[in-house]
């Protein structure tokens, strides 16, 4: 009996050591692949841009159709009953409900030679918040770095005319390696009625920053960098109901492709960054609006 237990213990120990060894190997490989010295600049090719633009065109046509119908307005409202009820429970509990999306080109998947498209949708519920309070927070771009640190290092309104904004954001991400990216966005808001509004944002300039914050910081040429972010669009919907406001964000971004033969290994890592960034953005939006409401009530 004792010998049997000792053998069982040894087997578990070997399995644990084997699991740790595999994790160390994968981590070491990712570090080698993604280290700044190993990841060379990659040119964003015209065929990659064309494929991304085609994907965006198809997706925006779908979004326009949904907004024209108005019912359902939010992605969660169109879920099957069981999933919808579960999603609303999570939203009332303060969670971010998030899912991966994919727009098909007819019945085919939209291929992107030389790149990867990351398409996610996420929703939050902000209890006690009105639509007006939520939109006011969203449009306060000059102060977004206060609420979205560390992901947003700098934010600024460059132009503002009615429902249209041109904004500048500096993004920061540290996940094994550190990246800093300067972006400019055209943003349009469209009020629908007293309880519904949507907005759309297209990044018009994206440049990776080397030695960010130093006197000799340098902007890499657009489309000729390490390819961590080449394109980014976001599509927002806001609906006031149930004693608060629902906020939905659909994000479509483009990055460089994964080296051939390593997708099974580093694909999950690469794909986690857009999901994590969207989850972080929505979570901080919820807490930021609630913080402003609390501050206003205190005065």
C-alpha cells in the first residue's frame, strides 16, 4: 500500500515537472520571438490593407442594417434566451460580457494575407447612470488618461465640431514586451432618441514609438514597424434602460501575422491582447462613470 502511494506521488510529481518544463519552454520561445531585437520591422502590404478594408466594409454594412432595424439594439438583446438571461445576470453583477465575432464574406471566411484581424464585442451595465452622463464621460477625451491608465498614457482632443471629434491617444501595453503606440482617431456620435445613441471611431494614424518619454523618442514610419497594431476601429452603442445605461463596444483591429508553424503555440497569446484591452476599456468606463456620479452627488 505504501509503495503504491509512493509510486502515485512520484507520477504526479513527474507530471507537474513536465507541465512546468513545457510552460518554461513556451515562455522562452515567445520571449525569443517577441523580443525587440528579434521582431524585425514588417511592411504593411497593400493586399493586407485591401483585405482589412473589405472586412470592415462587410462589417459596417451589417452594423448599419442592425442600427436601421433598431430591434435588437444591443448584441446581448439578440442572444438566444438562455444566453441572454445569463448575460444580463452577469451585467447586473458588474461583469463585462465579451465574445469573439467574425464577419463572413458570403459563406467564406475573410482571409487576410500577411495579417490577423481581431474582432470582439463587449458590453457593460452602469447602474444609476443616464445616457447623458455616459456620453459626457465618453466625450471627455482630454481626461481619459486619468481613467484608463496604464493602457492610455495620453489623450487629447485635436478638433471638435458638434458630434464629430478628432482625438489623439497614446497607448501603452506591457505583456512580456513593452509597446507604446501613438494614434489619431476620427470619432462620430449619432443620437437616436432620448435613450439610444451610437458612435463610430476610425484610427487614421498609427505609429509605434521607440524610447517613449525620452528626449530622443522616435516615431516609426506608419506601416513599417513591428506590426503590433496596424489598424483599429471601434463601434459603440449606448442604451438607457433598467435603471442605468448599457454600453456596448465592438472592436476590429489588425496586426501582423504569426510566423508559419507557430500559430498553435503563440496564437492564443497574440489573440489575448485585443480581448484584454477591450475588457479593460469597458471595465474602466463603468468605474469611471460611477466615480463621476458619486463625485457629483457628493457636491
